């Protein structure tokens, strides 16, 4: 029979128990941080997903809002034929024009009605940025300055600014404007072009029809407006107005959209592309910039 020393056995037992406890303690210590790390990772992932969902829903909000309301609300300045203007030839006052037909196509794509808010041109972008309207469509020239506050759609028309005078004027071009009074519409690139003419005086108006009325009555010497608008007014009153020289510059028109409304921007660009691909765009150009004949004012 093998005999054991009681003291040695006791020490051995104590040593074995301590080893087991130490091993359990180490396992628990190594496992706990991993559990916390997994939990924290899940929380971070959940937060990121929530944040991404929030951003995406924010982008989609305007499109969903338009569809839910059943209408697309646009701001324009309806004094700029043939882009947008009041037509009363049918016995009622209706805002029509090239831009308006494009706006109708956007509303159709969204499956909603079109609501138009008419205002002074220099109030159109503020109305857009303050979210009083969904879109702004008013023959806007794409400029670097404007791009600081809004995004623009793909360009939908090439244009430029033009000097217009009253019939029989001695002004034949830009070089004849020194010391003369030029009528311009506030906030337009026509106003910006006029400011570049050395020695000229500016008379500013809220609406382009007021500019052209002053020019007709010879209260100003010339006006600077968009080339297609100048052509439209000459069609309306060929015995009152005439062009002076060539276009002052080349410009592209675009539709301004709030920077956060990326989904709406996608919709607008899709509509512009579809109009061009289908041939409908060329029909609109023909309708408004070639065949357009304003009704005579009575």
C-alpha cells in the first residue's frame, strides 16, 4: 500500500483548485471584451445603417412629398416670352411657354398636377431655397455664382444676351452704349452684361415687360435681354423694336434644384433626356422659338 503524506495531499489539492480557478478567470477575462466588442460593433453598424437610411429618406422626401401632395409647385417669372408668359388670347389668363411645357412633362413623369406661382424674377431662387416651391423654372442661365447655392439640371437650351433698341435708334452695337441708359431685369445675366459696359447707365426693373415698355416709349435707349426673348418681342412689335449687333455672350439654360434634392434632380434630367430622345424636345423648340407668334395686344 502506498502511503501519502496528509500535508502533501492537502497542498496538492489546494494547488489544483487554484489552477482551475485561474483558468476560469482567464477565460472569462478574454471572453468578456469580445462580447462587449461585438455588441459595440453591432451598435455602430446599426447607427450607420440608421444614418444612411435617414440620408436616403431625406433625399427621397421631396419626390415622395410631391407625389403625396398630388402636385408639383414651381416658381417662375411669367414675363419672358417665349419661355414663360401670360396668354389671354383664349379668353382666360393662362401661363404658357417653353419652360412651362417642360414643367408639365416633369409633373407628368411624377404623376401629379402642375401648380405655377408667378413672381418677380429676383424672388424665384429665394422661393426655391426657402422651400416655398418644389422647383424653379424661369430661363435660368447656368452660372458659377448660382451653382454655389443650387444644383442645375443638364443644360436644356443654348442662349445668350442681346442688345435691343427701339426702331430707328442710332445704337447699332455695344460700342454705341457709352453714356446711354440701358434697361435690365433685376437678377438676370442681362443685368450682369450691362454692368460691364463702360460709361453706360442702368435702369433696373422687376419684370422684362416693363423694360420693353420703357424701351418702346423711348424712356431708355436700349435693353439687354435674352436673344430668344428679344426675337419674341420683335415678332410681337416689328415696327417698335430692332436688334443692335450680335449676341453679347453664349449661355446655357438649366433648371435650378436645391442641393439636397438629388432624387428630384435625377427625375428632371430623365425627363429632359426622354424629351430629346423621343423627338418631343425638337417639337417644343419649333413651337416656341420658330413658329411662335404672340397675339397682338389690344
